[in-house]
C-alpha cells in the first residue's frame, strides 16, 4: 500500500511538473508573441487565412528577422536596380508608340497598329513566362536574365529591314522587359522591412522616369532625323532609310541604355535568392545563411537560427517538396496547378486575387487608350491650335512625362498613412476621372499641356499603388504566378486597345470619356478589396 501510495505521489508529481512545464511553455510563447508585436509591429497580412500553419510560422520568423535587420544599403541598391525594370517596361511600351508613325512612312505596312499588338503580345507572354519561372526556379535567375534579353532585341530592332521583322524584334524585346516587371516588385518586397513597404509604391516613380527617357529620346532624334509626311508637305521626298533614321536612333539609344542597366544589375549587386522563396523550397539553412550574411555585412542584428525554423515543423522531406508551395515534380503541369490553386486557397484570398486581376484588366484598357495613343492625340490638339512643329509636340510630351514621376511619390507617402493602399487607389482613380472629364473642355495650348500634366500625375497615383498592392497581398509561394497573370490581363487589354484604335478615331474625345468611366469602376473595386496592407506585413 505504501509503495502504491509513493508511486501515485511520483505520478502526480510528474503530471504536475508536465502541467507546469506546459504552462511555462505557453507563457513563453505568449511572451515571445508580445515581444514580436512590440518589436516588429502588426501581424502578417495572410496569417489568419490558415493555408499552411508550418509555412505561415516560418514566414512570420522570416519577417521578424528582416524587420530586425532593418533597411540597409542592400535594399537601397535594390530600389534603384529593380526600379530599372519599371523604367524599361514603360520605355519599351512608349518607344514603339512614338516611332510607329515614322516607321509606317518608311515601310507602308498593311496594318499600321501592328507594333502595338506586337509589344503587348511580347509583354503578355513575358509576364506569364517569367512570373511562373520566378515561382518554379526562383527569383534570382529570371531577374538577371530577363532585362538582358530585352536590351539585345531593343538594339537589334533599330536595324530592322522591314515592318514584319521590326514587329518581331519589338515583341522579343517586350518579352524580356514586360516579364522583368513581374520580378521587380516581388524581389524588392521580399527583402523589405515591414515599416518600409510603402517604398514599393514609391518605386513606381521609375515608371515615369522611363516615360521621360522615351520622351527625351523622341525629342532629341525625331525632329532632326525624320522624313516629312507627304500628307503635310506634298513636295517632300519619299521616306526611305537614308532620310528617316530618327526612329532607328531612338531604338539604338534605348537598347544601349537598357543594356547598361542589365550589366549594372549583375555587377553592382550580386542578388541572393529571396528568403521567402527559399522557405517555400524547404531550404531553411540557406535562408538563414542569406539573412545572416546581410546582417553581418552591414553590422545589423539578426537573431534568427535554423533551430527556430526547424521547431516550426517540416516543409521538405527527402527531396519531396511541400505540396502547398510546390508539386513533387518541378517541371510539370501539376506545378502550374499548385501555384494557381494557391491563389484561391481560401475564400478571401480567392476574392482578392479575382478583384486584383479585374483591376489590372480595367487599367489595361484605360491606360493604353490614353497614353499609348497620346502622341496622335497631342498632334491633333496641336494642329487644331495652329501648331505643327514636331519639336513643340515632343517637348510637350517630355514635360507631361516628367509630371508622371511625382504621382507615385505622393502615393508612397499616402500609403504610409491610415489611408492605406486601398483608399490611395480610390482617391487617385477618382481625381484622374475628374481630370479626364474636364479635359474634353480644353480650348488652348496652355490648358492642353496643363491638363495632360495633371492627368499624368494623378493617373500614376492609382497605377503605382496597384503595382505595389498586387504582390503585397499575394501568397509568397505563388507571388510570381499571381503577379504575372495580373499583368498578363493588362497586356491582353492592351492588344484589344490597338484593335479599338484601328476602328475608332482616337483624335476625338470619345476615348477620354471611356477612360473616365473605367476609372470610376476602378475606384469602386479598390474600395472593396478584402486586404489592406497598411499596418501589416506581406506573407
């Protein structure tokens, strides 16, 4: 009896010790959560979606580590180098629009809007290809290769012997440049501390830089090295290679600039694979090594250890990768399905993905109708005011694009306030809509230039914020795919806009009214987005 009693006391004592240990462990977890909240702010934006507890826990630790390291010169370099991708995307898109008129005079094609379709087809395929590649093989390789592809074919486009070959090279150049844009936001975001995520919106200012460069190249080369349209001067000689080299110089200059940018990406910073991609791959040790190396290089603290990640659970077993982030076979159709399903893992994530893609579709129609065909619209307005000088036309074009740089700058600061991303987009869309409607009443040169500048500024408040918002609310393991499809929707509508421009007169105010109506819808969609990144960290 005494032995039984002693045994019972021992068992009771052990149970008490276990219970006490459990309580202490829970208290430790709560204490750590409290420390996380104090040190690193709000929670992860998708942490309550319960898509994968192990992956979510590891993402939380990665976010903590990035916040602990803080903003370093590494992120500063990424801001500039990734910004090149923004600039190149807008540069290639606008260059084809700018030079199309002079190339048409030389080649006399059957379909004059062919270059617009070519550039959007290239950007569509590039967005889908590089976006999926970023989720399958990683951000690093796609990031380094895509811009180089763009530069090579942009240079070659300047030597095109005919319209069809020119369209092919424009398409291939856009394949690299348009796909690179998918990676710029993903790579930068996945290294950003949470308090600095508003910089993702600010980075869209590079889009305006690309537009400005396009305008400056046009201003420098087209007025001085272009043939005269026989419709303007019936006595002008025919447009041939010898007297119409301006548009070729524009391509050579643009391609050379993009080539320099692509070299700087490789030499200025040796990009490491992003920690969040490595976690999805199950490469925890490499993830810790990457973050620790950045912290050590810039003398910053980083308390993340491999033991902390292992304690969360296992996402990789014997080379078989986790089914939430990847399929068993990397290069298979099932891998594509995994990433597509991941974008609809829960009802809220699915709704968010759908609304984002819808927004990109709307802006994909509104933006080209206004901007891609802006040169012809500016020319028509100038002609009605008695201006026929190409110098004045392209000077005004450059001024308008300078104004576009500062829209994302304002948007970045607005996103860092309680307005957040959603209502920054709402405000940007509504103000743009108001200026579109008012623009139809322009009657003189000063009003024409002033309203174009205002629209360029306000339009980029919405556009820049949408570019940043999209990767912020997408799951990290499927961010490239979701972002690529979003931009792909944009490109499809760009192709459609070329068809619309063929059958409609873009010199009338009708496209302005259409654009204004589309922005009203965009504002409404922005208001009902289910996620607000302000005060939260991307997952």
